[in-house]
């Protein structure tokens, strides 16, 4: 009987010689040989069963794979591509099936670009818009236009994926259809209204691009910073009133309720004087004076004298924020782009309102 690569020993010829001669020495030698051969056979059988228990025989051509490797997907081509094909539903309820991680990507808004770069996809991003300014490497990328997107150029680049946004639908809806008709997948990212929706967007973009771990790390870092900021603000004893100005006179716009800015103000513990309005509204200067905010935050920098202009407005000299010199300029990009720098924007707002909490 054979087991594995080894067979039972046969001694018939040697035994015949021993019995014929009656040689005691040969008999002892034969007995010792028999014992050694049986030991070798038993060891061989044991080795075979041990290998079988471990999942198979290891050879130089086919090394055994540890159980942990199989569970983690190491050493198997199937595990490497298990994420795909991936079907997702975007912000306009289109179902897009992604066959593999895109190696060439076009981004149509700065927030998408910032997420893609944070995921480690700088090389994969082949084109962005004129409005993209972060990180600095985006300046090296080809541009596909500003507020008006050059659809023909996008199609000529033939990217494997286009990340659009709800914000561009009004002006580019037909253009996006042209891109789709050219066989280029388009994913429309939703206009996140809060931090949770921002986290969901980052997570989805990480899945599509095979950067799940990187996406999870970005989300964890954002949550940790938000928690740190809100924890520091727990020491605030008196809540301040605030006016956020996003465009100058004569058409002064401000965010009211049901905006991302309102969630930020809720997180930092400040009372928005426009919270009784919904969405983005234009507010009359006299109404601002009447509501008398403790702090005014200016969120635009295309006018170099933006802060000085607020101080110089007629009738504003009675406002507490003016009298106490609490008109602060905050970078709009880090507060409005729903991406990896959003917690930096929250911190900037918190420091503008409660500088004493942050030692400023």
C-alpha cells in the first residue's frame, strides 16, 4: 500500500538470507535496519498528514498559502478585483457601473479635486477647472474651463471617469449628456448639506477609485478635528451673535437656516442673526444694524479692502462688531468646499468668533 510519496518497506530477500544462514549478527543488523526503516516510514506518513491538515502539499512550484493570506485576499487575483464591478447611484439617480478603478479622471469642481488629491490620485487627475487652486499641484493640470465647461475638450481627453457636481447641473446638464453619449462615465456628486453628507461623498469617491482605506482615514481625521474643536468650545459661557457676509454692498448676501454654514455655526455655538431666513438671502444693511451682531465674518477676498469697507459703511458704527473691531475675514474656500479641509474651515470660524478659547 502506498501513502503519499512513500511505500511500505519490503524485506523478503533479506529475510530469506537471514533464515538460511542463521547468522546472528546479520539478524541483529536486520532488526536494527527494520526499526530504522519503520521510523522513516512513520515520519513520512506523519509529514504527509501534517501537510494535508495545513491545506495541501507545499512545493517549489506551488507554495502553500496561509489561511490569513486567503482571508485577507493575499496571493489571489480574485481578491484583488473583488471590489469591481461596482454599481453606484449618483446625485441625479443615475446608476453607474464601474468596471475598474479609473486611471484618468477629470474633475469639474474644486471640492471634487481636493478630495481626489487627498485620496492620493494626483497622477490620475488629468484635468481640472480654472477655479481649482488647491493643492498647488493643480496648477500643473490641464484646464477644461471655468464656470463654463469645455465639453469638447473633456471628450478629446477621453478620461475613464468624470466627477461632476450638482452645482454645475444648471449650466452643464446637456454637456454632461454629451460626455455620457461619448461613452465616458459621469458621476454627479451631491451638494453636501452637512458634515455627514460630506463623509458619505468622500467614502463613495474612495470606493469608486479603489481608495477605501485612504477615504476612511480622511473621514476619521475630519471627525477627530471636529470633536477637538467642539470640545474646546464647551468652555464658552456666553454665546455670541454673528453675521456672515458672503458678498459686499449693495447686495449683501448671507447664509440663513438650512445651509451648511448654519450647521457650522451650530457646532461652534454661535447665534446666526439670519437664522430666521432659509437658504442664502440678501439682507438690507439697516436690518443688519437692527440685529446688531457681536461678530461679522467676511467670506470673500476678491476685494482687497473688504474688511475696511464694512467698517466704513454708513450707520454701521452702532453695531457691536464694529465698535469692538470684530470684523474678521475667513477663507471662503475652506468653509464652502465640502472636502478634506472642511474641519479647517470650522476651526477658522470658531477662532474668529471665540479667539480667546484658542489662545488668540
